[in-house]
C-alpha cells in the first residue's frame, strides 16, 4: 500500500448564531459568530501545512438547513484555497444541512466530491504529489433532516480493490443519548463492513471508538455552547505501507468553552472568594492567551461564604461586574485572552457538622436523615419526589415536562433541597453567623 495522509473533520456548523448566550456585548457576539469561520480558516491552514493529500468532511457543514448565503460563500472561499493547492475534498451532508433543505446557489468546484443521499457511492482518492490511487472513499448524505435507518449496513467495499477504504457516515454509533439517534448503528455493524477507516460525524465530542479498523468522531471544529467544552479541531491521519492509520489531533477553535470547579472551602469572606475567582480568570488568560474563553464556574465545597452566595446573590453581582470588564476589553478589540464568564452554578453548601446534625433531634436533623435514606434508595426517592410533585402533576404541560426527568436530576433536586434547607434553617438553629 502507498502511504498517504488525509484530514478528517466534521460538524463545522458554519454560521452558528450562539443564540443561547444572553447579556452578551455586541462585540463579543460578533466575535463568537465569526468563530466557526475562523476555525474553518485554521482547518485550511493545517491541511496545507501538514501537506495532506485530501480532506473528508462528515456532515453538518452548515448550522441550519436553510444555509445562510454568508456561510456558503465563506465555505466556497475555503474550498477555492484548497483547490489552488490541489487538495481534493469529499463531503457529505448531515441532519443540520440535508440535501432537501439547502439553498445552494453555487456549483461545487471540480475538486469537491459531494456524496448523494441514495446509497453510499464510491470515489477514488489520489496522492497529491504523483497522482497515484491511494484510497477508496465512500459516503452517503442525509436526503432529509431525519434519517432513522441504519445506513451503515449499506456500505460495501469496492469489489477486487485492495486500496485503503474510508467510509463517511453522519450518525449515532452505539446510541449516544445526548444526540438525536439518526442513522443509528453499532460498532459491530461498522467493523463488519470491512472498511479501514470510519470517518464519522454527528457526535460533537471527539472520540476514537475503535483502532483497527479506525472508527473516529473528530468532534466539531468550534465549541458552540457550554455543553461543548475543551479543545475542538480535526484529525490528520497518516496511513502507512501496512495500511495502519495513525490519527493526530489538531486544535482549530478560536473560542474555548470550559466549566471550572471552584471550591469555597477555607474562604472566610466574600472578598476572598472574589479574589479566588479573579485569580482563576487570570490563570485561564495565561493558559490560553491566543483564544477567547467562555467559562462557567461551578462553586463547590462547604464554607461560610455559601451564605453570601445563596442569600445575597453575590454570584450574580460579581458576574455582571466581570462581564462588564471583559466587554471593555472587547471594545478595544482585545479578543485574545478574553475570558467571558457565562455564569456561576452554585452547588456549594454551608459548613456544617453533618455527623452531629444527623444525630440531632431537630427538624434539620430529621430532614438530613430523610435525605440520607432517600439518596440511597431508588424507591424512596421516587416516593418522596412523587408526593412532592403531586400538585404540579395536575397540570398537563407540567406533567409532560416532568415525565422525562432522569433519576440523576431527581437526585440533584433532593440534594439542592437539602442544601437550601441547611442554609435556611442553619442560621435559625445557631449555625455560625457572619462575623462583622
Ligand atoms: Mn452536528
């Protein structure tokens, strides 16, 4: 087999609107809006620098089926640059940009192969420097937004060909419940098709599901919400003489999303807490000086500061101040190293002597004992939650909303309720008060 190198990306979601973010300054919003395009620009540079022979893009090029004209023009521009370098691009459409929803106004250039929606067609990929045949690439697009058939099983190798085989599929392998179960299939289905590399798309979290054959989700190229944390990018894959594929991850994102845990333990007052938050923000600036960061702080641990957080709304106050400061940076076009705090999730609690309270003959003691018992028994949890929710269940809409509540969510309600109880009752029963 002739060694070659290709780039595998998916879920570009060009022209994502980031509509979920509120209270955001216009300058930051427009920077976010530009980020998917900027990540595409980096993809083109990586492809050229790494000297890849071709590129495969496994669906969801555009964020919405009614692809914006801007999205299309910017994509065309990127394709043109790749074409000038002789880099061929294979692509499929996914559930966000199905074939029937596109307002595609421009013809695809000759160096771009778009696979149709009927069956996985086969195409040949060539090595750039000498035009030798190196791989068979096969793919299938979404004809409409909802594909619920297992299309993976319709892939088959080119009869008689011993070339490296790459399959492009936009779908949900092994039922990831966090994403729509489109093109559902199992790892086993994929392995059985006899392909060498499954270039997947759809799940935005990067993962290597299998090594030989390689079954890989590169994830999206730019995180778009607090659910899409960590570095985002693409894989550059080297295939050697023996047909072994070695993927190497390349970061492409301009805006990095992250959730940071921040413990309030050992902090004695609000000022110390603010200092710690500011310290972490400086740390992030230092860690990622080239990127904009969007951060959610998860406040955890137990301590006196919890009272200020829970009762005085300290987190909201600090949040608006932090956002104001970063908005000023954005006005100066100082986007690199900008750290936008998206919010605080208060999951901390008051400093309590839990063991002592559990023994105590008091309302709080009884409440903690019930919590303890309920936490460790599914039946007890169901019973408690059902009786608490009874009045709400009489409303049909609420009933529907509540019917999809997971066990985990119920547990977190229970724990939150217990913490609120401790905060509210703790003061009354002589728990440590603020000293001032
Ligand atoms: Mn997607």
